[in-house]
């Protein structure tokens, strides 16, 4: 059975960016994740599905691990970590930098990784 899991608008403070004013100062980001999973639900138990709370906690740990220059790098790290669960067939991750551009709500990147 194909199941899609979504984490919507997870807002965190991240040390991200290449510009001088971004170095050493956390800035707000928003992360959206879509996972495509292949699971068979034969019970009503968490261990039978991909735990979105565990995914969110892993995202928090990746963001807290230290400064990253590019939003693309952060999105790729998150997507790669999602594929560590063998039930995840693909991971689509969007990272929005909420204060990156004057006059814009956000500057964003999206990556998608698929299991071979």
C-alpha cells in the first residue's frame, strides 16, 4: 500500500547562509516534507508505519548540528536521512528561508530523492 506522509510548515531557527550577516546568527526557516512509503498496515500500531514525530525530531537534530551554507545542502541532508528508513520510497523536502529576500515571504529550495 502506498502511503504519503507530510510534515507541514515545521518552523525552526537555523544557522544557515553564505553571507556575512547570516554567519553566527540563527534565522527562521520553514521545512515541508513529503514521504512516499510502502507499508502494509495489518495492525493499528506505530511500529508498522513511518513515525512522523521521529522524522521531525531527526530534522531538528540535523538543523541543530551546526551551520550549513546552502538551503540545498540542508534539504538534501534531510531527504537522505528520511531514506534511511527502508520503507521510504521517496522524500521531497522544501526549505524556506523566511528572511532571505526583502519584499518576499521566503526564498525556497526543494529537493527530491528516490530509492533506486
